C-alpha cells in the first residue's frame, strides 16, 4: 500500500506569528539548542522523513508597519547547516534539510557544506534550493536589491548544475588508503570539473569525498513556471503550497507532467504541501488551542505578516477589503493571498488572521480523525505524496501531531510504523544518485 511521507518545517519558534508568546513556549527558543533538540527528537519519534529548516541570509521581515519587527521573534536564528550538524549527533534516522540560497552563495561553498553534512549524518542531508528576493539580504552583500526574476533563476539553474558536478568529483571507490603501498587514492577516479558558464567559472575538484547518498537530496519550493521546471528537472522533494484540493491537484499534475522530458519517473519526485495541523481531543479543544495564539496577535504584527508579499497596507482600514498590491514583492505568494481574500471576501484583518499560522498554507483544526481525513483526501486524490507539517509553535505544536495524528495515520495504513533504510533517499524512495563519470564510462563500454 502506498504510504505518505511527512516532514516538519521547524522554523524558529514555529509558524504562527505569535508563537514565541505562547504560554508554554520558551520565548528565546530560536537561539536555544535544547529547543531544536526537543523538536527534532519529537519528529524522529514520529518517524518523520525530514526536519526542514527555512532560512535567509539576513533579517527578511520588513519593519512594516514601523515597530512590527520589535514585536516579532522572526529576527535571529541559527545558521541551518551549523545547527543540523549538531542535531545529526542526537538523531539517527530523520533527514536533515537546510535552505541555502543560490543568489548570495557560491557553488563550491554549498557543495562542500552539504557533502560534509551528508557524511556527518550518515547519508541524511538535503538541500532546499532557493533564490533570494529581499533587499535586506541584498544589502548584506553589497547590493541595493536582488537580481531580477529571470536572472535569479538562470543563476540558480547553473548553480545547481555546478554543485552536482562538484559532488561527482570522486568515485565511490576512489580512496584506497593503502598504507603498505603508500597509495591514498586512485587518480583515475578523481574528476576535475572545469566548469565555465555565464555565471560561474569553477575548476574543482571538491575536497570532500563522495557522500553516503551519492549526492544530498534536492528540495525545491518553486510555484512559478521556472520553479516548476527546475523541480521537474532536478528535485527529489517539492515543498508546495495550496489551499484547496483543486489547486493541489493542478500543481501536482503540472509538475509531474513535466518530468518525462527529463527522463524521470513521476514517482521519483515527492510533492509535499505545507499543512498546519492543530489537533485536539474534541473539535472545540482544537479551536481553543488555536485561539490562544490568535488572541496574542498585535495588529502591527498581523499587517507585517502580509507586507512581505503585498506591501505595507497600514494606510488602509483593517476591516476594509484587501486592495490590489501596487508592487507585490513575491508574485506567487501574493497571488495565493489575494485568491484567498477574493474567494472568501476577507478584510485585511481577516486575511492576516487567516494566514497567521500557516502563512498561506492550508490549516486544519480538529480531532486527529478530522486531520487524518483531510490528509488522506489529498493523498489519495492526486494532490500530494505527503505533507510538510507546520507546527503553530514549537516544540509543543509538533508533539501534539506526533502523539495524536501520527497514530491515526498508522491505524489507517497511510504511514509507516518503523523506519526502513538508512539514508534520506531510502526514506523518500528517491532515485539513486550515480556518479556521472561512472555512468558515462559504463555506457561507452
């Protein structure tokens, strides 16, 4: 029987914009290693496929309206690869996914860091490939703004190709380490990249050996046409966003339908929409749990939650309609928010309350059976291969899902009851990552 995958997006204090104010939360948990350890160990206890860390190379939250940033916990966090290297030491099976931008990094740095994490974790590393769009990040690297849309994606495609080339620098059996003969590696099994392209000139080889997975897993979250194309060509997992089954089905079919031209099987890519799940023993209890956080939202913080996509709407009445944005910053996210507002006739206040938890992702509040029903509908209805759980607050919001929803999914046969395989590729059922030089040599024989 086909079973779903589960990941957890464990950003900072949790996904709800008031998460740090929850009565049971440690308000400084985003800079406490113990907070991250408790969260990832809960996910591994729940047999999750992966622990996912979003990231940006700067404070990405706009101080719009003024004062919003000082009321938010979205300000400081650990660098994700450093944190995941520590978390690899207190876990054994769960995948470790870090976000790293192709806009303000260099391919050699990224190839080396993720290859190192794959070795440290015994084959559990994954890279969430993103581009950077905010001016705050650009100004940390000597620029006033991010590159334009087309340039960002063109650079990203070449960046990914270079990283994969560097991961192929060494064949699996290159290192002999023969003390008697004095031969450390077979020079015939070392491959120099010598890449020269529009954006990068990279000689190589990588100074990290071939990794346990052959190559770390590739995760993407692109909703744009370019993002979908990159996912179809190269991703192992897609972190998607959809509010309705119809939207999820359309996205799922579109991305999977593009894979054949790249010689890929649809099953080799797992599409996992974000889902905020708030369980309770009764529906009322679940709603009461969510209202604890909703009541802690200051209007300035609510407006800031939509400013990143729609711009500063503080000049408009909170209880008036959502206006058309003049210069939306994130086109795909702006469309999701506007579609929500138009479909449900939401005011500005109602819109920020609606996305306060899941940031535009689907939210399901109810009993464990209610949540499992919602997940099963999308999973069996052509909208998802699994889900990225978005805890409203950490670690408690995740622990509630692990303790209440996972057993219900297992009872229905929809989710594993034990880990199988040793690497993240094994867990996901992703394609192997053969060394391109070995493949080419075998084809020529």
